[in-house]
C-alpha cells in the first residue's frame, strides 16, 4: 500500500487504474481550459496569517449546511458518470460521505439510480437535477427523490447546452459512450476496473433508462440526451421547478450577483457559486474570485456555498474565510474513488479534514464557525476591479 498524504497521490493512482476516457472526462475543462486551471490556481493567491501562542486544544470543524449538521463544511458534489470511474461508484461515495458525516449529492446523470443509493445507505442524500424540458419526467424525478428520503434538491442552472470539451470529443465520451478500437484497447489494460464493471449490473444511466419517455435501453439514450435539455430556461421556469419540490432547494451555477439575487427571489435555501468546474463557459472567473461580489449582493438573504477548484482542506478554509458557508469536493473525491473505491473517498475526506483542522488552528481558531476573512491576506483587486 503506497503512503497517501495528499489528493495528488490518489490522482496518480486513479490515472493508472481508470480508462483514459473516464479519467479525461473528470480531468478536463471546456475550450482552452483557462477557467478549469484558474479555479484551482486562484486559491494559491490567497495567503494565511499565521498566529502563535494560541491555545489549539478542543478544535472543531462541526457546523451546518442549510440546517444539516456536518462534520466539516464540505459536501460531495454531483458528478455525472461516477459509476464508470469505479463500479457502483455513487453507492461507494455515498457510503463514505455518510460515515464521515457530510452530505452526498447524487447527479441525475449517475450510473447508480436514486433507488440504488437509497437502498444501500441510511442517511438522507441530496439529489441534483438539470433543467429539462419534460415536466412529467422532472416531476417524477422529484417524486422519486422524495420517496428515497432525499431532503434537498440541487438544481443546476448552467447547463442548458454543453460547453465543448475537446478531450471528450476525441475520446468519444457521450451519453452513452461511443466505443472505439482505441478506447476498448485502453479499457482492456485496466484489469481491476474491468473486473469491477463485470461484477456489477449497474453500467448505464440508472435515473434515465427505463424512466424517461422513449428510453427503454442504452441505445435510445443518445436521442433523449440531445433533445432533453431546455435552452429556453429562464427564472419563471425555475419557479415552476420550485413548485414541483417542497423540500430544501439549492441552486447551482451562480456566478454573477444579479443571478444570485434572482435565486433569492425564487425561494432557494442556498446557492452554489460555481462555473461547473470550468466545463461550461471557458474564460469565466474562477469561483473563488466570483464569491465576494455575490456575498456582498445577497448579504444574509440566502446561504452561499462554493464549488470548483477545491482540492484540499486549505482550499476549504480559504473559501470559508472568504464568507462561504459550505464547499463541495467534486474531482477530489473522484480521484479517491477511481484509485481505491470507497476507501479512497474516505481517505480524501480524512485528508481534507486534517488539512482544514490543522490550518485553522495555525491561523488562531479552534472553531470553524469563528473563522473569517481576518485570517487571510487577500491581494488588491482579487475579486475584481473591472471597467
């Protein structure tokens, strides 16, 4: 067993064990990948203020995200195709999150279905939905989530159409994937991954196949995918979705203050400042740069979370210090999952927690709920001084 001390260790194992098609799916952004890169590198521009001679006993990272007790201000983000990174991947990630005391968010485009995850976990998980045209299918998605015990829905509002991801096109990554001689040959070299996939019945989009109109098998999925997403989405349409769901609601994909205020008006409980991990509009600001202006705009009207670019507990601490109430790990937990399954996700959460707790203490705090911007050096113009 290699010594795992950081997420990058797991990423290297993940790259060796998972087919290139699925590794590239996770480790890529749209167009030039500028936003994908800056989501992470902009965290490096924030520096901590180290304090000394401070009592570091009794450290606690416990807090709440939209009223839910969490062991640290972290949730696992919705990631499509997670069950192709590792057999039964959504179930394994959800179990790790449950045991660690953080929320797991299931994607509509997951391989394991809502019911699969519910049958294999005990804690309520969150369910992410896209803004689709079919009202009947949308309502049934919400109803299935409620029946499975989900108490929170996450509506993704930045994917009416796909941003172009060059690697996915070159690899034939679509829904369903288009297998080529090259991709099949690569899969055959990933023995451990292949044995896992052979041992599970869950290999297709469990929330869609057999549930969406006209999608009875994987072969009919491509047509549905091409037609399902609603490019005419507006805030009135989001209000309609709000009426379909009577639980807690998070709106994901907010990058501008004006949209944050609109989210307040439709009755959301929280928003996620997110550029979809740099996978949609390339050239957009990183999420951490966009965060301050959004916080200034909404004040205490709504709870503000953030994703995109968070790879460590130090990134979590910086986001919380900047004013976010919650953060999301996406690629980081996928690295762990692809490398070591459920154990790998647990390892990512353990490392994130340790980095968060120790860094917080070095900054003079023993309670995550007292952390504020005073622990940071923030460069002038970091959040924008635009014409």
